[in-house]
C-alpha cells in the first residue's frame, strides 16, 4: 500500500502573470513477493520499492487573452530499496538443489535532483482549449546508499564456513536513478453547457532507463550493472466531466504502453501494458461554493505478459497484476 500525496497553490500576480506551486509523487514502484524464503525468483528480487516526491514552482504569462506560456523549476527527491536472497551453488548429490545463504538489502535515503518544466495554453474559441506541457528528465545521484549482507544458516557447518569467508561486508553503495522526461499534448472541448470532453497523448522518455549501475565502496569487485534497455512509451487518455449545480461526475479511460522490452521483464520490474478506468465525483460546498471536495477511483488492469525463453535473467514466468487507487482532494478558492 502506498500513499502518494499532492498539494497545489495557484494565484494571480497582476493582470497578466500567475504563479503555481505544487507537490506530488510522479513516479513510484512497489513489488513484494509472498514467501520470500522459498519464492523461485528470490535471487533476483523479493522486494523492490521506488519512492519519489516532487516540488515545482512555475510562473505563467498571458501573451494575449487567448494564449499563455509558463516555465518553472522542479526539485525531485527519490529513494530506492531492493531486497534479494543469495543462493548456494548446486549442492553435490542434491539433484542440483540450492539453499539460502544470505539476505541482501540495498537501500537509500531520499536524495534530490533538479529539472525544468514548460507549458503553453491556447484558447482558440469558447469551446476549445489546447495545451502542451513538457517536464525535463531528472537524475538523482545516490552516493551513500546502504548495502547490508546478512548470512542465513544453511544447515551445513562446512557451507556456512565458506559463506562466512566469502560474503561481502555491509558497506555503502552508489547509483543513479534516472527519471524520464515527459511531453503531453491535450485538448478540451465544451460542446454543451456543463460538459467538458478531454483527450491527451503523453510521451515518456523511458530510454533514459538503459541500466541500473551499482557501485560498492568496499568491494568494487561485486559492482554490477542491471541492463534494462527500456524504450520510449505513449499513453492515450480520454475522459469527460458533467458539471451540475452542486456536484460534477467524471469518467475516463487510458491506454498506457509498456516500456520494458520482453527480455527485461523480471520479478524486479514486471512491466506490462496497462488499461486504466477512472470514476470521480466533485462537490462544491459553502455559502459561496468556495470549498470543493473531489474523490476518484482508478482501476488499473495490467496485461498478462510472459517471458518464456527470452528473459535476460533466464527466469521464465507469466506476470499479471491489478492495482486500485483511491484518491481524495480538498480545495479552497478565494
């Protein structure tokens, strides 16, 4: 379970300028496998989390009554955790069986990077709004992550002695988290009073995520690079809102293309194409209707994806997932 926050403040600066401040969690990952001690993919991952928190400050300027532009800065904090279990070599006379010999945890505190954002809004008529938004990619450098190696008794004194001598000590680890650039192009249409229809196309520069390099401070001989080779992806979204006297209802759908090539789909990152279905309600409250309450639910259906014979880690599997997200926003207008 995750609780990504969001908070926004906007206001005018005279007749042609406006500002916006925002906090949200634009990226995230959470994978945790049941029964980690016996999970067949435990050498690749038993748990993985990626956390992010972004704060943005933006200034907008009205070039004309119909056209405005904006630009700003974004500071993004990111942190990561990866848990694995090391296995013994195949045991002699054991039919190729392996036993758990050590638990590995790689974890970082939240570290920051910076980027920029820019946008354009055009109102060609009373019924139409067209917008373009760009957010630059951000690299978050982690130099003091913690790598913890904890030996697990195998039941064999001889094997435990070998592991004890060969197991790396706990130490610091460095990596770089690559958060991709995003480009969005959207249009809103108001054909009837109270109705707004909207559609947009989003491009995400996932090619920035080509590999995950891990550099260990004490034992550089175990440095590794997890090859990912993601490709850029697109998301297509459509939705509508019907505004009534005291409340509004909303619904939408989006198609989110996978970014991982088939050989990069693993228990660590089981990426696949997603279908999102959304429902929402908005209420206006108070004598001046200055307060608003908005609730939504997103049902995210992740397509089934198999990796038999093509997995880079030689771990064949079929992955299927479902995510449900419930949201609440309270707003005040003055």
